[in-house]
C-alpha cells in the first residue's frame, strides 16, 4: 500500500464553521482548473491519495453495480481513497468519487460503503456539479453587485453621518446569498439520498447500511447540532435527514438483504489492512488482540509487525496467512513488500511473482516486482523490469514510482534517451514542471525527430505552467 502526500490530522470544526468552510471549498473546487495533457495525473496534486490494489478492487466491486444502475457505467468513473481520518466522501469533477479512509474505518459492513457510493452517485446522475457551478457563478455575480451597492451605501451613510449603516448594507446581502447557496446544497443532499435508495433497489441491495451509518453519525453530531443554525448547514439537519431517509428505505423490498459472507470478509480484511498500515502498533493490538485469531486480525498484526521493525515475526505471520488462503494475491504481495522494504529485494521476487500471477497482472504489484528486479541489477532482470513497467504504466499511468523505476531500469541498460523521458514523466506527475521540461528537452536531442518518443518529450516541453494558461 502506498500513499502520496502527508496524512491529514485536522481537528473537526464546529458545525457553523464547517458549513462555511464547505461552502468555500465548493467554490474553490468548482472553479476552472488549468488544462493538462492526458499524461498528467487525473487526481489534483496535493491530495493525500492512498494506492492499494486490494482496496481499490474492493471499492470498484462496491461502486460498479451502482454506477451501472445509474446509467454511468460507460463514464469510467474512478474511486479515489484519501488518507484522511474524518468521515467524508464527495464528487468534484464528474470523473471521480473521493472517499476518506475515515469513512472506511467507520463503515462496519460493505452495505454501508455501498450506501455512501449510492448517495455520491446520486450527485453525479442528477447533474448536481454542473448546476452547482451555475449557481456559484450566479452567486458570484450577485455578490459583486451586492458589494458595489454596499460600498455605495457606505459612502452615502458616511456623508449623512449614519454610522454603521454602510457596513450593514454590505453584510446583509452577502449573508442572504450565502444562505441561499447553502439551502440549495441541502436540497441537493436530500435529492442524492433519494437517488441512492433508488439505485440500491435497482441492484437488489439493502438501503439499511446507508441509514445505519447516517444514524451513527447523527448520534455523534447530536450535541453540536443542537447549537447549530439549521440555515448555515450544507447538509440537512441530522435527525431530520435520517428520519426522512429511513422512512423511504424501510419501504424497500430489499431492506433485510444481507451482505454475502465472502464480501463481508473482504471488507473486514480491508479495514484490518488500513489499521495495520495507518495506526500505531499499540492501537492495532488493541483493535485486534492476540486472542482474536480471525483472518483479518492476523492480517492487521502481521502488517503492524513488519511496519514496526519485527520482520522475522512478520514473515512467519504472513506465511501463515498464505497457508490459510493460498489463492489470495495480497498475502504474497505483503510478503514481497516486507522483504523489499526490509532490504532483501532478491527474496521478494518470488512472492511478488506469485502475487502478480494470482492478481492477473495488477499494475501496482507489477511495479513493485519491477523495483525488486531493478535492485538486483542483472541484465535479464533489467530487461524484464522494463517490460513489466511499460505494461503496468500503459494500464495505470498514475502508478506511484512507476516512471522513476522505469528511468532506473533504462539507465542500468544504458538507454539514456528513454531514461530521460521516463524521468521527465516522473517529474511531470509530481508537479515539478521545470525539471520535467528540462529532462524532456534533453531526451528530444537523443530521439529521431518525429518518432513517438520524441513526440512524447515534445509534449512535455511545450506544456505551459498553470499560471500562464488561459482560463
């Protein structure tokens, strides 16, 4: 499992403050962004994204039926996991559903996460993003007009000696506009709840998980919500929202449908994996004490052991996991990762080959295997690493470290032209445009003019910095 960026540890703001912050965030997120070539990362830079084959595949399995029921199966919508321990999920650009690991930690069943995806898909299917952009544009115009009128009133008030009349004239319209926008956002949230229940019914899945999760959140927010202004909330007040949702959900013929046991096990393994990688060893052992010999508990403890320096114990525990489930690709992947990060890349090759085979060529696992092959630094392994990386990056251009490893593999082979191009792609994906253009310019001098590699390098050279692009 890999994570780009710094984990967020922000405290949760008070409700009224949170509503204002969310309104501001929506305004920023929906403003026009500079265009980037198709080779750039789709996810905005700076987001603390977690990449993991096991978790991503589970999220796809959760979301795909819902997206199909909404008529969005052909839109290539991706689920992105953010390393943020708060409960949140959102859509921002019509091509991604973002979900925080905090949501995955709090969701005890697959159905709860599926309910979250059903709600967010409701936003996508109903075109809420486009309509919110339009309302934001209208609000911006109204805000400017209100500000100008307020300034005029302030000048007139000053001449008449009217004290703070001008300030009130500026603030009142601004407050009305903000309340109008927040009311519109609350309406969209209510509509997304209804759409979510509809999509769950179409897929013969229970809406109970969505209700249960919202109930838990409602109980947590009950005290603070008592003192919140209901007109300064982006979401309906918790009790009202849950009651409305529950009444509709209980009418579903699928209310009592349970998650399949195999899917529940995958969900429990996912939560155990997140705990093992993201929490302290003490916290992991409190969540999963030694008395708990379930597969998820053993998974979490094995990860925690390797992460906190006890490689020998970790390898023994991982071998036990592999013996319990020989066809699970993520246990040998974990063994390979532990060996690689423990400074034993040659020993990591065999379990990672097994993980690649069992996962049917998962790109992220192929990148890790290629890293081991590059580290061994034998001609045969270098050639294999290049082919693995080219294949993996063709299917997942955002694979963390992929282009860096490809540059190293080409460099060991003495192919400096392709090494420069791969390094340029790596720098470009990191957002280091200056370095990317420098390396791409050097790569151009080493390729025949007009060749595919020359064209790729030329594309990077000619990308304009974001502040130089027209909006």
